[in-house]
């Protein structure tokens, strides 16, 4: 399928570009998190909803501890928010968009986001590191290869 899906001009010259394709059933959810890499999301089929927040809202989004196995994920469930357990969530200032077929969404490195498929969905995303993160990304990939994990 790589030959069928071109690389958008926006990221064609990016160093260490990665692509993923996601086939999602209705109501498939990716919990609130951030990526260290830049992310260009292309909606090929169906629709997906994306609430997103700038990194500065971190304290209002209740991330897991830096020492946890998932420090880039929030403890908050945006599908059923618990404002008693997470009262600062109500103060979080973000945006929301719905991607439809043919839409692109650019999420810079460290932007918090959540995704939910509104119906059956096919999405491609393109990830690449900011230059400051390139050495860390290459080291991480080498570690995964040594461990036998897919990169």
C-alpha cells in the first residue's frame, strides 16, 4: 500500500519519517496522550474526532508520572470525564476538530490529543522528530530493534 499512499509535500523532506495506517471500527478510541514526534494525520475514509490541547495544559490533563510506563498518557478519560477526581480538567483550554475524508491535521510535537472514530475509518499518519529529538528517536529505534520490537 505504500505505493498507493504518497507522502504529503509538507513532510516529504522530514528526517526519519514514519508512516502508519489505521483501520478503525466505529467508536475506536485513542486515549488522551502526546507524541514527541510531529504528527500529520490524513483521513482517507470516514470521520474521526480530535480534541487537542497545547502542552502548557499538562497540569490540567493529569499525566501519569514521568517514572511510569506511560508518562505521555493522561489519567483522564475524555469520553467519560470525572471532574470530582480530576477537577482541573474543567479548566483545560483546547480545541476540537472532526477530520473528514481528504482532511489533514498537523499536530506539533507534544500536543495532547485524543481520537475517536465516528464510524468505520481509515487514517494514515506521518511522524517525524523535531531536530532536537532526532538523536533520542534514533537511539529509541536502535533499542527497540535490539529488543526485537517493531520500529
